[in-house]
C-alpha cells in the first residue's frame, strides 16, 4: 500500500464483510506528529481465538485462499514508524482497530487521498451502511456523518448520486485542509 | 467550507432526474470493481473513480459502479466485471484509469466489448465480435 488512505480503504472492507451498519473512522493528530487512526464498527466481532490470530497473514475469513494481508500490511507500516496496531473485539459487540503512526518518521507513508477513500466506501455501500469520519488536531475538530447527509437529502435522493459524492469529496478535502493543513499531506 | 444547505440544493436539482431513472431499471448496467487488499494495492481505487467520473461526465444514469472483494486471481488486479442486461458478463483485467474510460465509451456506450482487456468472455453470444475465442 502506498499511503494511509489505501490502508483505510482496505481495513474498512473488513468491517463491511463483518456485516457492520455503522463504521466510525477517526484520525487524530497529536504533538510530535503522532497520528492515531481508529476504525470502530458494529459488525459481528471476533471471538478470542480469532482475535489472537488476527495479526497473522495466514488468518482470513475468506475461503478462496488462506492469506489475509490487510491487517499485517498496516501493522508493518505502523511499526516501521515506531507506532503499532491493536484490535479489540468480542462476538456481537463489533470491532475497534487502532493504529498509530509517527508521521515525522522517514518511513511513514503519506496520508493519501482520504476523500477518495470516503467516496469509494460510500459508493460501494449506498443502501445499508453509514460512515462517519472525524478529524482532530490541535487546530480543532471536524466531522462528516453520512446519517446527517442522508437526513438532509431526504428519502428520494440516494447517497451515491454523483452530485452528492462530489459534495462529499469536496467537504472531506476542506476538512483535511482545515485540520491537518501544513502538517499532513 | 461545504455546508448542509448546499445538499438541499442538490436534492432539489436531482429529484426529477432520479424519478425518471426509477422507471427504467431493466437497462441497468453494472460495473463491479475488485477492491480487496490485492486490488487496492494494484491501484483499483483510481480505476473505480475513473469508471464513476466517466459515467457521470457522460450522464450515463443507468450505470452503477460498485465493489466486491477478492475473487482469487490477484495477479490480474485491478479487475472489473461489466454486466450488461441480456449479454454475458465480461471480466476485464490489469486495468488502469485510461482503460476504464475506454471501457465506458466502447463497451457501455457503443456496445463493443474491449476484447484486448478481457480475461474471459463466453464466445457463444458474442460470436460476431473478433478475437475472443482464444
């Protein structure tokens, strides 16, 4: 993966596969460029046994092959910057994944196109699922919530209408500029 | 900064067009892009956005772009399936943004599947197209 937003696209796919209705993504930038990425879903969660094996590339729910690289690749990149990755989960209670990156480390991948990540997530799952994205830094906090957007649009206009997607891309870019501008690219 | 008030304007603008679209569901074309770890790492996300922006630019309201997981042929990623009603599924492989735009214009708009980007197409219903028997 070339950047953090691609990892995010990938990890959210796990939440979608787990039958989540709501996926909450948050990125918090603290002092010294420490970036904490949290993905919380309300999917069906994992038992202790699966959770114990979740960092291994040979753990997957898929039946076509025996490898699952999403979490290991992200963990690898996080550890390379001096950070790490942690997963908390229990059956029926959803999953929370936390990854920390030290963005000033030379091995830290760039942030990438977060707006495109949000757009692809929403486009692929317009009917049943909702997403929130919150960004936080010493400059402030901003939040995008597809439930609020749905409410504003009413029942007749779906979330994947091209004009709405364009609005969301622009809104996400504005948020990134406002909260992370100058620090994260 | 974008405001929620703008969404209200979008709602009003698009409402008529959406009602129009609801009436003819049977001509719906589906483009499904592989977006598992392998696909994303190979560049599936820009491919998906290219399908979408090209379809939007051409006002193809009968085209839906969606995503699927890994189907086990990771070396051919980025991949996409195109479903046109009444025709067989076509699987395109090793895609990039330019190829995605060409698939929209040639396959979806003009009805000629792009044979050189395909991995598999059942030759029977498409026997009049050239070069797909190998």
